[in-house]
C-alpha cells in the first residue's frame, strides 16, 4: 500500500507560532482595508468628475435640444426592449411553466452492472459507494482504489483467466 504524500511544511499552520499568524493576518487585514478605501475614493472621484463633464457637454446650450431628443428616444427603446422581454417571459411561463422536464435517470442496481461487465457484485457495490476513486494498473489488470487505499480488482479472477488478462 502506498502512503499518502504529506503536504509541504509551508501549508502547515503548525510551522508558525500563534503570534506570527496573528501579526500576519492583522497586517493583511489592515492593508486590505486601506486598499479598499483608496479604490472607493478613486471610484467616487471618477464618478463625480465624469458627471460634471457629461453635464457640461450634453446640456450645453447648443446641444440641449439634441440631448433631450436622444434621451427620449433611448427611453422608448428601453421600454420596448423591456416589454418584449416581459411578454416573452409571460409566454414561457404560461406554455412551459408547469412542466417538469428534469427527469433524472434511475440509479442502477449493482446486480445488472455486475452481470453486464462480468464483475463480482461486491466490487460493483463498493465502486458505486465511492465518492472519489482512482484507477490503478497493477500488472495487466485494473484495480479501483479509494482515498484510504482500499483497493479491489475490477475484473473477477475467473474473467481474468478467461480473457487472458
């Protein structure tokens, strides 16, 4: 049986003292808060500056009429898009809303699977219970192993002799 590899020391919290971990997490937290504050202030400044610029450009006396016309046109386009999407949603709810098309396949019993692949019933049942497994090739046969290195062959010994594996 193969031993599980141990994680590197860098990932082990036991390698640092409690004081080191406290100082490190405090510094990280303060730097994160400082960065978020700087980003927030820059974002607010950009919004204010762009708002002033747009106000000066769009609502200048020579562009005021065109700006109002564009805003009215955009309002109608947005309203038409909203009504179209809303109508489509209502149609889908009325036509397809009560139907449940998510029909999952029934779980397979270990018996038919064992018969189909000519494997022992217990091995198929073990394989179905595994959440995570890995295939290992030992010699010329396949072996299924779980995380605790509990391994079992996928081919029954009788079939291995018959098929020449």
